[in-house]
C-alpha cells in the first residue's frame, strides 16, 4: 500500500500544476494477488502493484480527461498538460455540473482487514489444495484472489476523500463427465472464507449434474440461488434505477415510480456503508454515500444520481457516480431484505420446479419491458415432490423480469455477499447482499444438448 499521505501528495501536485477553472484528481492504488487453478492443478500465481492516476480539467464548460500509471513529477506534469490540451479542443457541455465540495471523508472503520491485505500465496495455495482434494475425482477449476485497494479523490473546491478496503474471493467449479457445479465466496476478511465448505457445495452440485436429463422449455416455478438472482439485480440497477437510463427514456421504471411493480415481498436498499459488504463512504465525484431505499415492498421509491443527472432535474446527487469521470450512476451495493425460509425449505415447498445456480451470457432484449435472455450454467436441477431429483441440461430463458419478480413467493432468510471473483482494470470491490428467491413464474424458451 502507498498510504494516504503519499496519495494525497500526488493529487495535490496535480492540482497545483494547473491554472484551469477547475480540476479533479482521482487515484486508484492496488496490491492484487491471484492464484488460478485448472484441471486440479495450480497453474498461475501473480502479484500486481499498480497505481492509476486520473485528472479532469475544466476550461469553462469544456473538460479534458487523462490517465497515467506513473507518479514521478514529470509524468504528473505531462498528465495535466494532456488533459488541458484535450479540454481546449472539446465542445462545451451545457449539462456540466459544478465540482462538488468542500468535504473531507476518511476510510470506513473495519473496511480494511490486515490479514486479508497480507494473505500469502502459500495460504491461498493451501486453500486451493483443500478444494482439489475434496473435489477429486472431479476436476477443479477456479481462482482465489485477494488484495487491498486505496482510492483518493481531491478537487479544487477543497474536497479530500480517502478510502481503503480489502477483498478476497474464492471461486470453485467442479467438472466431470456430463456434469459441473459452481460455488463461490467473497469477503473483506479472508479468514471468513471456508474453502472446504465452498468445495463441498460445488461437489454436491457436480454429483447431481452427472448425466443430466432433458426438460422441455416452458413456464416453471423456479428457485434462483444467490448468484442467479444477483445477475438480475445488476441489470435492474443500470436498466431501472440509474437516473441516466430514466432520463434517456430507457428505464423500465418510466411512469412506475411509486407504483407497485414487484412482489410485495421484495424490498431493496443500496447500502454502501454496510460492513457486511465492501463499504465505501464516497463516490468518484467526492459525494458522500448513504443508505438509500430503492424498492419498498414491491414499490420502486428512488433513482440513483450522479452530479450531472441530478443537475438536470434540480436535485442533489445520491453519491452514485460509477465510472471515473463518466456520467453513469449505478447502485453498486444493493442489499435485499431477507425472508424467513431456508433454501431447503423452499425446495420442500415446491411440487415441481427448477433450481438455478447461476446464469451466463445474460443480455437485454427489451429494456422498457425489462426483458432479459440468458443461459443457465453449472448446476440446474429438477425439483419434484419437494426434492432435487436430477440435474437437467441447460436452458435458455427469455422473460420480462417485471413479470417474474412480481411472482416471488418466498425469499431465503440467509444473505450471501455476491461479488465478481476477478475482473479487468483496476481493483475496486463491489458486491450485493443477496438471498435466494422462489418465483412462481419463470419462462424458459430453449434447451441445449449439454
């Protein structure tokens, strides 16, 4: 880790180097570590220490953005000059909001766990070895990633923000002849990830998936485990609750805010301060974050805003600027209010249905109707008479999630932190606190041969 003072010094050098009308510096620093395994063998260990330094320069209503990963004085001066040159050539942006500030925000207590920041490759290899042993004779595939991230945001209106957070992620894919099973776990604290528990869950799914049977497409009662439901939540976030989607007429919530859209069992918050996830106190424009009610008993209550989308409506930003220096607000810390059943109880209450572990290749068909399509993967099972009876070949779904999520009949009492286990670009963890859900109606439109 570079530390708060070092990163603030870099940011202040950037601001002192320009005479522009306004400037913002955003810095991501990371120490990232990854152990990757395939065919029950560790085949890659890597460590990355990097810094990404960005600046946005304002010349009136014009802006210029530049990035570097070099922090010496000459490189920082070149960075500023590049951004100034770009700003001078850009068209004016009539919707450009004022820079936010002044405010000073520090890291959230407990967000950084030293044991995670210092997790050794030997510890990760030890965990992977347990996974491989438990999965045998199934082949083991996956990653164990850990790291620490630091973020600094500083601007010419006196805003100074610093954040530090750790994250660890273990993914396990058990694969054999005709069957596969997936499980994963994420946490700020690597000590809370139990590799044996994750491996046993993946193995159970793989065992039940061997020699899967055909099931005809159609409408089914479906239990979506946490991973599958988290995919729907992510699409809900940018297709529905993002103020940009709403202002551009693409949101499925057009004309529906304050009306009952989903099942009354569904309540969703965006809670970036919840230490069960990966907490953060500010967004990438330096705006403080806070807990926000998105859905109350099936009724959408709020959109999420960054500075630009908020200014268009004369509102205040909710602290949801997502991409650095780009206008696209997104609720990245969604938490669903739990129900009162276990997944086993949900299965026992199902006469005939399908359990889905996760989706992949999910895409938008019709944004205004919230129609998605995608495939099941790594554990799709037939439920009959209250029991999982057999793995089934993967299915394609195409359905309006407005219809599907209005048919929720049960929500699990346990929540899981679901996050990406690896990613491209700089390290900055986000995750949803997600239950499993039971839907009385979910439409499958195609089947596969595997």
